[in-house]
C-alpha cells in the first residue's frame, strides 16, 4: 500500500490562504486601512503620476478621512465610496 503524503496538500493550502490574504489587502474597502497605513497606500497610488506632490497631499487627506485608498494607480474609486464622494467646490473629485 502506498503512503499518503500531506506535504503537497499542505503547501497548496498555505499558498491558497496567502493568495486570499494578499487579495483582501489589495481589495481595500471602506475603513480597511489604519492611519499609519495611509502614506504607503498613497505612495503606491501616486507612484506613476506627473504631479506627485499634489497627488500625495490630496490622497493622504482623503485616506485620513475615509481610511481607504482604491487599488491601482487610477480609477477604481468605487472600492471606496467615501473617497469617491469628496468633491472640490467645482464638483470634481478631490481624491486622486
């Protein structure tokens, strides 16, 4: 009778849990961040913009109010409704 090894199953289980944890962190969501997480999340969000200092300023402002930053470099604001609802006097989105 062949011996059954749990090692491959354990490896794939750990891999699946790790993958789910990474997706959950990146998915964001209202209130998913802590205040100290805002600078890092905004650095990622603003890393590909031409106007980095303005982007970081407004992103950090919005993150501190909503405790959320949408994933990616642009768009995806539906992940954070609070982030999406902060507007300028002219009615444009304040948060990058």
